[in-house]
């Protein structure tokens, strides 16, 4: 069974989601405040974390910040329906996806499985030609281990950032549409008004820094897509 941590102070919702997740093959542990959630999430015992934004003691955003300071465990945020600010901030801080509340158990399970497939948590990577290191200039990505280096130093990326950067590396020097990036990185078409790609690209740009000419290593064409420069 896949170990999942639920961090939510809504006891009724947590109980309902736990029952459904267990039937779907997950081993569920639930905590109901942010402090306990941050401690459990960074314990290394879970394949994925479901984290509510509105939490007592510590907010979901603060919990996420603490998780990302110590762990790359995938995190799915639960946000208030229509609260785009929480979603954008959460993605910018390293969340892998979000689901608006109230959500159906079926949608939650589908999102969890999609994240686990993307981040290769459910099963070890199978060595193949597709797992060979990818190199573009000073950047190296190892899809099998999901490790990245930049100028021979470790490059800390969230699971989603790794997926996005891998797409751009595989098409280095080419403009890749946001629709194609979404399909390859997230496994689904880009929804209207969905800014997650833009938010994560902004974070990756900050981590790579600027080119000698003062430009970003990742160039964007408004309304079209992004391109990773080769040199």
C-alpha cells in the first residue's frame, strides 16, 4: 500500500477521504494541525502528502515551506475553491499540484496517482536509454535518480520543477508550447487560466540565475511557450 499523509483539521472530511483512500490501495495517516503535519511530512515515512491551506497552529503555507526546506516528498495542496492566490503561492513554494475544496474522493485519488506517476515514487526507475543523463551546457539532469546539477553543483528542484525542466532540456534550443509542456510534464492538457507552468518556470529561472548577457536561460514567448537556451 502507498503511504499517504493527510494534514487537515476537518475531521469529518479527513475520515471520509481516509476510508476512500484505503479502499484505493493507500495506507493513510492523518494529523489535524500544522505543527504535527510538518513533523510527520518530513519523517521520510510517506510517499505523498495531502495538505490543507487553512490549518491551526501553522498555516498550510508555512508547513509547505518547512517541508521543502527538508524534503522533496510530493505535496498536493487543498485550497478554497476560487482562491487563486493560495494556488499560485503554493505552486511557487514547491507544491506539486492542488485540488480545490470541497473535492470528491475520486478526483483526489486521480490527482495523487498522477503525481506519483510523474515523480516515480510508486516504483523504482527502470534503467533504459531514456534514463541516461541529459546535458545542456552546464546543466545535467539524471531522470533515473531525479537529480540535477548546475555548473557541477547540486541544483535543488521540486518534483514539478524537475518535470518541467526535463521537458525543456529534451527540446533545448526549441520553443515548446505551454500545451505541450503540460502534456509532457503533467500528463494532461493545460486548463484555461492555469498559470502553474509560468509560476514554476519563474522559480527555475531564479535557481539558474542570469546568463552573462543578463538574459534568462529560459526564454518565454508570450502566449506561445518557453525555450531553454543551449549556451
